[in-house]
């Protein structure tokens, strides 16, 4: 009887502030959807002439697929290299800040990591071309001399250091603060009771982290990694500054023969492009848009599958 009365009780009217806030939030969501749809329609409309262009109209290739494939390959390769370098370092730094460092040192390191995210891309590009690239040349020469049987280090080694591997390092440094900040916040939210229970059962600190912190933060780690991957996929200025592009598909990471990336190719060629060349560049932008969308869709699917094991429920 009581539950029936409660269910039949009309809801109290919402206050004006609640209605205004709800309307603003709904409008913001609709604006995002409209903007996303507008970008997709623009890229499709402007890129369609390139998709149907004749072979003679596409510079340096006999079809749009042949033109775009080395750029897609280079974009994915640079982003994957950045992720492989950044993920273990960012998890380690986040764990050190959240569970190992003294409070004062952890606060300082957290501030510095967040500050790295505010550094402009051109600064990373200049650091990569003037500082990092020349210092990577001896390493590339050693790899070509001792590990040339591995396709990734087949050589000949670059004499300038402007390789896809150098770009991967630069992108890894760029995405490091994003993923570190996300992992740090997730690790700090691990229930203290879970950690204390693991330690009370005789687990070492590493075992506690492996059994309590990582399961709780798994979805956050995946989200941070996918966000970092999206940043690496779309990076333009740093890649265009560092990379010496040859427009090929190659597994060799340390030579002067390097694939380009979509974003850097658009930035370098768009100012001088005209006619069908503009449509070709916009069509490659559409390809990058689709890749980024698929990456984020996959990330959401992974996080959704792991949500019940994250401990947040």
C-alpha cells in the first residue's frame, strides 16, 4: 500500500535553474552532433571528386587508393609507435605519483606532467628536429650495423635522424601527459579498502597494485590510451617539422625513406594546392576522420565491455 502510494505521488515541479541547466546541456549535445555531421558532410562532398578522379589527375599515383595508402600507413605507424613508447612510461609515472612518491614530490610531478600538456606542438617539433634527431643518429647507425637482419632496422641509417622512429618518440612525449594524467586520477580513485584488504592478506605492494589497482583502473587506462592515440593520429605541426617524407610504405624505421602522415601531408601541400589537388587533400582528411572515428568507437566498445569489472559500479 505504501509503495503504491509512493509510486502514485506526482513528482514535484523542477526549479527554473534545473530546467535551464537541462536545456543548456541538451543543446550542447545537439550542437556537437550537428557539428560532427556537418564536418562529415563537408569532407564527403568536397572529397567525392577525388574519389572518382581519373588516374592522370592524381599526382604521383594512378588512383586515390594508391595515393592515400602510404599516408594511412604512415599515420598509423607513427601513432602506434607513439603509443608503444608512451603507455608503459605513463602507467609507471602515474603509479609512482599515486602510490610511491612522497606527497610533496607527487604534487610537484603531477603539476609538471600537467604543464607538459600545455606545450605547443611546434615546440615539440623544434625539439625533435634540433635536439633529438641529431642525437638519434649514433643509435640508428648501431642498429643498422648490428640488427640489420630485423626489417625495422634494415638501414641504411639516416644521417639526419629525421625518421619515422624519431617522429614516434616525439609523438610519444606529446601524448605522455594526457595518458599520465588520466591514469593518475584513475589510480587515485581506487578504493582504499581494496588496497588495504590486499595488503592485509599478505600481498606485496606490487601484488596489491596488480590485484586491486589495475583491475579498477583498466577501463581508465584503455580510455587514456585511446585518447592519446587520437591525439597522435591527428598531430600535424610536429610531424611536418621533423619527418623527412618519401611517400613509400616501408617497415624500415631508421632510414631516410619514410612514409608520410595524412595531417602533415595536408599541412605541407594545401597552401600550394589548386583544383583537384584540393579535393584530394580533403579526401585524405575524410580518411583520417573515419580512422579517428573508428578508433574512438572501438575505445568506447572496449570500455563498455570492461565497465562491470572496473570497480566503479
